[in-house]
């Protein structure tokens, strides 16, 4: 049957799946592994640490002949970072969270397709007005940062209806081929997947993180600003992060404004020098193993085809 979509045609890939550009953990090895599996591999450029990016982009370029891209946090970068990455000619550049107005035209002018991840209809409209080549509709089930208003199931078709000919990817809550098939049924041209690829052999995470992702259930996750406030992460308040709930989230839930003022509590948290929070979406429920990302992409594609055939036998 094959899963040819506007996404696969735009990038010359065979599977309509991209990994999320997860800052710090989606490095060159993960991007190359996803691309080798037939998807669109993405490096998580986050806030634009150029030394890290240089290393990871070099690794991706050495590891695969297939196309791969780089993603950034719009609120945390400046145009110099965009110019730097454009000069290195990745196959795609993605922007999430914040205002990409300055960045999208610059990348498009260089002839590189731009993906913009959006969390509500206003952001979707702005991304389309800017000329985004692909819009990624992220629902609140998603792992990591995002909006909390929309769920993926209604948000994706709403953005598809707005987008006309512009391809839309579904993000949030997709960890197996059934989810990929559902995204296609909603009118998306594919899926952008984070949590499932965080639990892959190539993600740059400690083995305790992989184990915790296998052990966690979807009901253990919660979207909250608490950990960002405690660690002084300066994330815009409209993008709380979904993590596996911990004692800090339990303690400060509903008291975020108080926590912003409580510098002693923030200092105490930073003095503990804890690792990063365990960012994970509700789809963590579906993750029972750690696999190579190349194998995962192939499985997701096969499962999606089977799910679609099961749903539409004729
Ligand atoms: C561990 C983790 C880190 C993430 N970091 C980023 C990031 O740096 N930039 C970004 O655009 N999205 C990031 N995201 C969000 C993804 O782009 C995507 O919306 C989300 O993973 C989709 O939902 P899923 O986790 O249910 O697949 C992250 C997600 C996770 C799970």
C-alpha cells in the first residue's frame, strides 16, 4: 500500500513520520537513525547552542545520506542562529513555541522548507500567513512543552481545514502505528513523534531515563509550569511542560504565582542540582521497550498500514 503523503513527497522520504526535535536528546545519531528508517530525522537545536549543533549536524551528515532537519525554540533564539543553520543547508528547519515571524521568511528565502509547530488556531493562522511549508498541530497530550487548550483529535482536523494545500502533521499522543494511521485519517500528512523516540536507543538520555519511560504510565504525566519556575528556565508561561509528575509538581500545583515569588524555594531546588525533569506525553502508556529508531520507524509504518487496512478492509 505505501504511505505516500505530501510530507514524503516534499522531502523524498518513504515514511510520513518525523521525530520531534527534542532539545539536547535528539542529536545527530537519532536524526540519522530516523532518516535511515525512511522518516524525516530532526535534530533538537533547542536554544541554539552552536557548538553542540555543529557536532550533532556533523554526526548526522556522516551517518546518513538521507535528508534530515533541525528544530529550534522560537522564543529562545535570534536571527544569527537561523543564519548559521541556513548556511549549513539542512533539508528542513522547524520552529516551535513563540514568535517565528523573523525566522520563517529567512529560511524560506534560502529555499529550505520550514516546519512550524503550533498549539492553537491563532498560531496556526500566523504560521500559514508566514508561508510555513508544513504546519505541525500539537495537542496537549504531547510530551514536553506545549499548549494546554487543545487535544490532538479535534485540533488536527481543525488545522487541516484552515491549511488548505499546506501539509499538516499531527503531534501529541502518537506512539504506535495506530496513532500514525489515525493522524492520516484526520487529514494530516504524517506524524511528529517525541516521547516514543525519546525511548529509543539513539536518544541522548541516561539509561535511567529510558527505564523510567518504559515504567511510566500515561496517568503519571501532568502539564505544569512548576519545574520550569523552579529551575529558572524562563519558558513563556503559555507553554507548560508535560512531565512524569514528581513531588515538586504535587507540592506547588495551583500555587505557581506564589512559587514565582518564592526565591528561597527556587534556590533550594537549584542547590539540589537535580537532572532535567522527565518530559513525557500520555503516549508513554504505550511504550514497553527501548528500540533502535530505525526499527521503530519501520514498525510504525507497518503497523499504520495494518491499522488502516483493518479499518478499511476494502
Ligand atoms: C523529551 C521531549 C523534549 C522535547 N523538546 C522539544 C524541543 O526542544 N523543541 C520542540 O519543538 N519540541 C519539543 N518537544 C515537543 C515535541 O515537538 C512534540 O510536540 C511532542 O513530543 C509530540 O508529542 P508526543 O511526545 O506525544 O509524541 C519535546 C518533547 C519531548 C517528549
